[in-house]
C-alpha cells in the first residue's frame, strides 16, 4: 500500500459549496512538529482523534508521504496540550463533485475568513470537475499549509 498523498488546494470564492455539502465536522488540530521535512499533526475530528506524519512535498507541492492512525480523543487532547503554539480550529464540509470529494475548510479564530478546498487525486494529472465556487489554485504555496497557518495566521498577513 502506498502512503503517498496527491492533493491540490484552492481558495474558495463563495459559500455556494454549503448547498451540496454532505458532512459538516468541527476539527481542532495542533502540531508536535512543523518542520517542512516532516510535520507531525494531532487532530480531533468530530468524536475521533488522529496522529499524522507528513513528509516534504515534491517540487509542485502536490505529492508527499502521509501516514495517519486513529487514536482516542483523550490521547489526542493530551497530545494537543503538548503541541507547538497555534492550535487551529475549522469547520470541514465534504462536497461531492462528479467522482471526487472536495474537503472545504472554513477556518476559525486567527485564521477566520480563510476558506480552502482540497481534493485528493489518484495521480497528479487526473481530471476533475471544477465547481463555480472554486477559486485560485494555491497548491504548493506553503503559507496555506495548516502547519504554517498555525505559526502565521491568516489575520496576520
């Protein structure tokens, strides 16, 4: 099994995605390590906890190693207490467009006003339908990575 994540990120230019959202989940996450070579994230998504390790992205920023495992919410809460400063909170909406699912994150707190859509692909050149609410592509722009938003929030740009 491959642990490569192929993902593209976009800004969102309207709230029209909410109309077709199939899920809405609150996420709280922090980073034990924000080194671009290897980030270690702890997340509480709804009533589940996760720990994730991500490697450095390729030149385009579309592909990188990712390993994730589920942990208890108690463990995740305890680990978030150990995280670097800058805990992120967001509401994630899942929107199915054609054969793909867009994950649309509305950030809260110090990142309020930022809305990013992500789509995971099977290969870098895979075709996908772009809904009208999808804006500028920001794949590979590190300032939009969650690990960087935890250090330099959107409201400080």
